[in-house]
């Protein structure tokens, strides 16, 4: 079973709108990470939030972490067509040697 | 791509044949990982390595073995390929401590017929 589960599985929005993706996980974590994957390519790291952090920003990305609810959200503001990709959350447990991924959210941003 | 090369990029093989996938890094990072990606399952960890000759199992290790005789190379072997091992395989490295992200290669698409 997957440690992280993303919601929704697929999201379609217009350019300029905000996109929000959620991730829920099951066990205590050291950190939670978000990755992006363009079709046919490897995953690219976006942002890492540690278990003692609640919010983090990077450019148009905003990540929140609620350890009491075991959930995280990724907000992409002012989406662009180039943001079209799959987005994955991943959690690090047990000193982080193993990183466990969720099933991903497929985001389509229409121009 | 943090200097990660996976080879081959594509491979078609028959059921029952052995297959070895290679991951090469140009730096000397300690941690290397093999994941497989399948529709509906996201990425699942097969094996990982924390140094030369030091490896451990991941979530879906059955049917796979790994070797790391040099820091820069991490090999994934399917001793006798099955159709269920048709997948895209990704190698990743970790460049720092456990609060560091992974850097991925571009994957190997393996088809077992």
C-alpha cells in the first residue's frame, strides 16, 4: 500500500487559475517532498518541507503540512500551460533512507 | 539530471531471459535507488544502496537483485524476466542527508513479451 495518496488523481484548469493538489499519508514522517514529472521524463524535485515546518514557498509554489491530519497540499498559483505535468508527493520515514511516493495528480493547464 | 545516466533507455526482452539495467552517476554520492513506475501505482522502491556493496530491499524487491561494486554504478538485474516486470524503471541518487531530495535519471522503459 502507498504511504502517500494524492487527490485529485486528475485536474484540468485554465491558464491563470490556481491549482491545488492534496496528499495524505499514514505514518509519522521526517519530511514530505513534492516532485513534478513531465511526460517521458524523470521526476524533478520541487520542494521539501520538514515535519516541524507548516508552510513553505518557492516561486509560484506554496506547500503546507499538517502533521496532525497527516496531510499536505501543493498550491500552484497563476498556472501556465507549461505547468502541465504529473505531480507526486513523497514521504521520508525511518531516518529517510527510503522515500515513498504516492500515485500522483495529473495536472492539465489549458491555454 | 545531476549527472545520472540510465542504460539502456528502451529494452524489449522475452519472458525468462535475464536483464540488467545500469545506473551511472558522475559524482560520488552514497545513496542510490531503483524505482519502478506503473500506472495506478506511482513509483515503488525496488532496492536501494547506501554504499559500495551495501544494499537493502524496498517495497517490491521480489524478482530483482542489485549490485554496487563501484560508487558510481548501481545495477538492477531481473534474473528471469516476467511480463509483470514490464514497467518504466527509474534510478535516483540522494546528494545529501535524509532531508535532501532525490535526483532522477530519465528512466528505462522495459517491455517483457
